């Protein structure tokens, strides 16, 4: 498993170096040094973030940068399509920029910093002192890999001079491929959640705005079709649409570029030869977005099937006292003080509820349902620094477990007693009932 | 002085023990019409195949339009055939389920991209403007051969090779086809090399060479 | 100043403006969604409150209007040019390809050639136009009109929508506005096999001047300029209640939103510690009690949160247990209805119709027979040849090139 993750990062870094090497026609040494410097700096930045920022903040910063990059990728792709479908506008080539040593060095350093930061998040533990030895080893490995891949780059077939958007698409796809191998840096799962929510909001708002009556009046089969819009499948497909659209836009921008006029040539065969050459050149340039698409698909795969082992204890059956209270001792059969989630199952008169107890880093306890208010109650597993919702694959940082909202596990009211935790059984059953009924009614009924 | 399009020195082709073409020295000028005559098995078609890039020599030197055909890669050879040579066969090899214009477009497709308007114009030039949408089976032998000519010249080759193109035609049709070729050569300035058994057909050329058992035995210039 | 004006206008009319504005709002949505579960509602509230955001949203329909005018003018200019056959209006960028021939051959021979390739030809003394296929221009106009209506509708709806909830109770007057003397005569729900709905709700109203009006479910009916938007169904049962410590009893019409059967609602007995929870009992026959009117109420009586009695009471019947009696002699149907004043509803629906029409035009026009045009016109120093295609570009290019070849050959022949 560890080797697999390492391979992903090495592949991504290699891909980035080869693409940059092919994309910029400046001195190889300058590029190599810029890349290596950027990477080493990135490892240091990552280490600093991890040691200085508390809790989830370091990951949040990295994710915000990645999101901004993805957004920029979107805008650049939109601009590319705009340019290539414009009337009377010429397609400006990336050539000038790719020949400029300064811009090449800046781009290489920036990309290096990003890649280095992502790698540091993989290898450097969160909190505490900066582990200098690890930082040096990771940074040095990156520098060595840079040299190695610059060697490999010479054997890679030549590609046509890429435009800015093509280079951006391919670099961003490799970056996202790398970041999605670290669940807490993954952008795709949160995107799916956001899309699910957006679609839900839009459909709801459309019904309200257009004064469309409630499901009471609808034919059940029609309502079932509408209900599909609330499932996590739609979130997944909608998320994929947003995920892949920039690359598709870049591909469309290339495909929709007007072929140069050959009307001035008076020999048919010559005209056709020229047209064929243009069509072929255009087709060759589509290879880059295709590679970007494949890398993004690989990122989606890693996000949906993360190579992470979860702590997922079997729920322990508990019963209520005659007064209706469930008491869970802090130590005993289960030790609640280990910072791991512990799951319990409470059954009474044919109704049941699954809940979990977690000691947080501050030493306090939280009790939550093993379900959230959005998804089907598939439950949570624990991974490094977070719990993951099995249904929508969203990561919830351990610090926010116990707070309501979104895909967070639904908090359960409890009493902290001297040697344990007391929960009202009836309230728990009701809470579970309401939550599960709400999430099963319309949302995600597909699974 | 006319420039030389084809030059061979000691051009040889062996098939195992059999020597189909014995060392041949030949020069053909740009825009020239050369007829090749000889009995069956004399090496005419072997020479044509070598000139058309359909076969490679066993030995000797062959240069066409500045390209040394011995050293061309397979891709280079394919490009040479595609862009440099047009061939008319005795059996016209038209695709039976495509119309005349589609048969021409097929040749354009293998060359670059199809262009229907240009294909129509080409058929109009060979006098088949009224037979555009007919399939080969609905055309006479002479008309089929004219479609072949249109197909051979559609990609503006510099060298047009004919392997007994009138072998299956009656006297009248033969004359129509030869006149057409003559007109097109005047307009397009391509070089023609045509293998034939027919003296009358050979006489359309500027020069005729005679092969026998793989050896050039005689050469006649027009008017000799 | 003029330059700034030009820049402002070119930004306003740019094709890039609507996607950029939409991306901006999408980012805003994503930002709000980090902190709130009600991101869309909050975004809408922000747009309503903040004039900058309102104006930003208004740029989209404004842009569509400008583009509609500009693109129509451009289309008409091109048509006029072809119709009049004069070269004065010809400017670069009007067509896809433009070639200037330095000679002036006769265009007459081209007519036949172009007609033979399926183009319609029109010649004047100085020009020759050939075209075929259907233009996608109407689809573009419909699309832009759809954009204008959609975003104007959204804007109107965001800024001017007002909603007021009313209970429409059978036999009761409308309490709202001038409707005091207007009375709900009847509320009925029927099974109805529609395309989308399987229930039909009908509300009959008698106005003070004796006119009867009927309101349905969809499309929404209007009452004094407001749309009627039925939200929930309920009943107003007449309930008689007496308890050991309330021997005199108590009788009132409650308004209970207890439809569909199983849904619970509660009401206090005023001046006492009693609270009664009601729900509709599902009919054993499977029929809908709201439709048939044959209904039974399930009830739970709580006294200071302690359950003291439960039971089931049929319409016209009474339930009695341990000194607690609950009677259900009569009921009226109730519809909780929103009276919505919204000038955006109709434009948004119209926009959807426009978009559908645009798609229906665009698909066949673009893929079956796209518009292709060739135009030769006599200029001062020769012939201008231009060509344009909305699809099948390479094939059309072939026709254009063949026409140019033919002109060149004619010249060679004449020379």
C-alpha cells in the first residue's frame, strides 16, 4: 500500500517534469534547477505548515491552494475556448512565453513548490517539531528524481508546441493526481458533496420559484425520477462534469480552431495535402488533453477507492438501564481514551440506533450517530486525522466531529459522568429514526 | 535541356533463381511519354512496379524525382506512392459498390482528405460529368477506364503509370482514352510510362522501348 | 472619455461576460457553502440586498440584449450585401474566408457549376451568390431571447417576490386584502391520471359580486394578481372534548395540517393543561380519506406532557375512555396556500420554451443541412470571393475552391 502511494507521487512528479521539459524550449539546466529548487522549497513549506498550523488548518490551506489552481485551470480553459471560437480572432500561441527563460523558471518553481508541498503532506507527520531528517530526505529524493526524469525526458517523443491552456491542463491534472492519493488533500470528494448540495438546492429552489406543487400531488414514478436528482450518483456525475470540463474545454478549443484558409492555392491535391497536415497537427495536439483526462480519471479513481485502511470497529451491543439511560464506562471492555472511534448498537423494542464515541485531542468526549443528516447511514470509518463517510467518501476532520452540519456525524446529547458517559436511550432512538428516515426518504435512495 | 525525372542504372529484380529484370539503364525526362513493349514475361510489369514503388529492386540504382527509391523507408515509399505516382491498370480495380465520384473520393481519402467538388470536376474533365452517380457496373469499359484516369490524376501525380490500360477496350474506346491522356498530359505536364502490347497505343508515346527476357533490346523515338 | 466608453461597451457586449458572471456566482456559492447549509438561499439574499451583486446579475440579460441587436444587425448586413450584390458593405471578418482575385472573369459560367453541386444561385450584373442549407441564426436569436427572459425572470423574482401564506378553509371567507367578502365554497381532491400529477386539487371561490372562480393545481391560478401556490393539505375538524376535570367540555374547529394520513399535528385546549395530538387514520380500504371524506382521527391526549388517553374516532362519532371524551362531528377541508406575487415566473417559463425551441431549430439545422454561402462580387480591382459555412466546412470549402479553380481555368483559356 505504501509503495503504491509512493509510485503515484513519483509518477506525478515525473509526468510534470517531462511535460514542463517538453513545453518550455529554454535551457534544460535552468528548468531542472528551477524544478528541483521549487520542489525542495515546497517540502520545507509543507513541513512548516504542518508544524505551525493546528488541526486541520494546514490541510485546509493546501486544499485552498489546490482549489484556486483548479479554478484558474477552469478560467484559462474557458478563455481558450472563447479565443478559438471567436470570430476574426487569431489563436495566440504559447511560443513567446515558452521561449522566455524567466517565465519558464517561474512556472517551474511554482509547480515544484506545489508538488513538494503535496509530497511533504504524505511523509511528514502533523504537529510538533519539524522532523529535519525527514524533510531533508524527502527534499533530496525529489531533487534526485528531478535529475532522473530530465534524463528520461530526452527519450520522450517530441510534441507540438503546447498552448498555455494545454500545459496548464496537463500540469494541473498531474498535481491533482498526486494530491488525490492523500485523502485529506483530495478535492474530488468535497466537490461531489458540493455538487450534490448545489443540485439539491437548485431543484428545490426551482420548485419554489416556479410554484410547482409538492410530491403529494405527483405521480410516484415521476417523483421517483425527480428523486434521482438527489442521489449521490448525480453528485458523482455532476462532480465529474465539473472535474473534467476544463480538459474537455481545452480539447474543444483545439478541435474547434478554424483550419487556415487554403483558398489561395489553385491545385486541389496541394490544398488537400495542406488541409490534411493541419487536421493531423490539430489531432496530435489533442493528445495532451487526453493525457490530462486520463490523469484526472486516475485522480477520481483514487478518490473513490482510496488506498487507505480504515479503523472500523464492530458496533458493540449496549442496553439501557430501567430508567432508559445507556451508560458507557470510559475504561473496561472498551477503552474510550485511545482517540479512536468506538461504535455501539442500541436495540429496544424492534428499533435500533448505531452511535459512536470519540475522545478528541483536547481530552473531551463526543457522542454522535454513526450517520449524517445528508447521506444514507452507511457509517464512518477512521483514518489518519479524520473520519470518512462511507457513502459519499467525504473526510471529516476529527476536530469537527461532534459539530452539526453537512456530512458531519449527527451529534447526540449526552451526560458526562465520573466514570463514563450516559445517553438517553429514547432520545437516541428518536434521533436515529428522524435522521435515517430523512436521508432514506428522497436522498440517495439508489443504494 | 529537359530535366531528368527517372534514372536507373543496373536496375535488377530477381525472384529467387529467376531474373525478371536484368541490369537496366534508363532515363526518362520530365513530361515525357514513354511506351514499354514486350512479350509476356519480358519484365515490363516488373519495371513498372519498381518505378511505381510497389516493389524494391534486387540491385542497381533507381532515382525518381530526386528520391532514391532503394533507401526510402516503408513510410517514405508509401508517401512516394501516394503523392508522386498515379497508376492505371488494365483491370480497373474500381470499388463496385461505390459511385464514380465516390471512387475518386476514395483516392483523395487515401491521399489526404476527400473533396467532392474536386472529384466531380475531375470526372467532368474526363467527360463523365453525366455519370457521376453511376456505379462501375453501370458504366462501359471505356467509361470505367476514364474513371480510372480521373482517379489516377486526382492527386496531381508527377508520374502516371499505365499497365496495359487499353488492353480490354475496343478500338473506338482505346482512341478516346488515348486522346484524353494526351490532353491531360498537355494540361498537367505529368510524365507517362505505359506498358502495352499494342503498337498503335505505343505510338502515342514520345519514345518506345522494347524489353525481351528482362533486357532492353530496342529503343524507338517518335517518328523513327 | 470616448475610449473608456468603447472599452465599457465592448466588455458589456462580450461573449465572455455571461460565463464569467456565472463563474463568479458559482464561486460565491462554493464559498458560502463552506460555512452554511443554506448556501443558495443565502446567495439569493445577498443578491437581493447588495446592489452591486444585483447589477452584476443584471449584466447577463443586458449582454444578451446587446448581442441580440448586434448579431441581428450583422446577419442583416450580410443578407443585404448578398441581395444587392454590391461590394461596398463587404468587410473582413464578415465571412470565414476571403480571397481577392486580381482579374475579373465572367461569373456566368460558375452558375451552372454551383447549381450542379446543389447550391441555389442568384446572380446580378456584378455578383454571384450561392447558398444552401438552413441557417442556425434563428436558434441563436431564440437562445439569446431565452437568456434575456431567464435572467430577467430570475432578477425580477429575486428582487420583487412577495409571499403570504393563507389557510383556505371550506365555507370560510378569505381574510386577505379585499377578499374579505370572497368565500371559499369548496375544496376537493380527486384522483386524476395526468402526465405529471395523479391528484387534482380544486378550490372553488365565490366572490362578493357573485362570480364563481375555480383554482387548480398547475399551472398556478391567479387571484388579484397573486399566484396561488398550494403547499399542504389539512382539515379543520370540529372537535368536542371533555375531561374529568373539564366536565363542561370544549368545542372548536381546529386547523390541523395532518395530510397525508400518519402525519401528526397538535393543538392546545385553551386555558387547560391539555394538549391533543391528531393524525388521520389510513383507510382500511386503501382509499384516500381526504378524497372520500370518510375519515377517522387518531388522537393522543396529554396532560402536562403525560399521556392520559388515546383513541380513534370516526367522523360523526365519539370516543370515550376513563372520563375523557372526544367527539368529531364535522370537518372542513383546508389548503395551506401561498399567495405569491412574482413577476419572474412567466419569463422563466418562457425562457425554457425559448431554449427548447432554439434546440429544436439548432439540432437539425446544424447537423442535417447547415447554411453554406459563397459570394463573388465585382470590386474595383477584381473580384472578391468570400465563403462562409456553419457546418460541413471542409466539404463546402471544396465547392468554394472548385469554383475558384474554375475561374482560374477560364482565365487561362481566355488568355
